[in-house]
């Protein structure tokens, strides 16, 4: 099975091209900075992983994704090679994206801390964007 799941931030705006076929299929390329869970001294703390997405997904990337956006992608790893203009063989590894979705709110991605603004109602939210449950409501909840 060839399946990969990544969460990271775009290192640059997606690069969009359209295939020279009868359909003009959209192709988007971007790279994700994916934090490493553990870091040794002298090692980088993130990996930079190239991603490619086709069709409607590429059109979505073009319209909604930008440098710094935190997303989750699922897909498969694909390797390949080509000969560059200097005649050297170049080997590639990319994630072919099958699904992509936002990993944080728009407010958080704009540096707003991710929380919703309190509108003055009793259903205030904590800084993580989840609603605080009022005291004394335990007997009304379905699951305890």
C-alpha cells in the first residue's frame, strides 16, 4: 500500500499550469514544510516535501491556498527521473495529492490566534476555538 498523510505549511504560493491536452487539466505544485516530531542537535526541524495535485484539486489550490497556509494532504508517493539541460540524471520524489484540506481556521492562519471572537453571548469560546460548556449542564449532555 502506498499512502501518505502530511500536515504542514505551504512554503510558497502554489504554482499552477494547465496541461496541453484537449481538457487543459490544471496541475498545481507546492511544497509543504512538515515539522519533525523529534529533533537532534544540528538537524533541521522540518522536512520540505514536494506535492503535486491535478484537476479540481489543483483549481482549489490555485484559488484558496497561499504561502503559510496550514493544510493536511493525503496521497501517494511517486518517484521519477529526468535528464536536465546539463545532461545529468535528476531523481524526484513527490506526493501526488488525492485530498487536501485546511488544518486551521482562517483567523489562525492570519495570525489571529485561532480563537473566535466572543460576541457577548453566554456561549463564549476558549482560545482554541471550542465552545466552553457552562457549569451545571452535565445532566443535559448525552455523553458523560
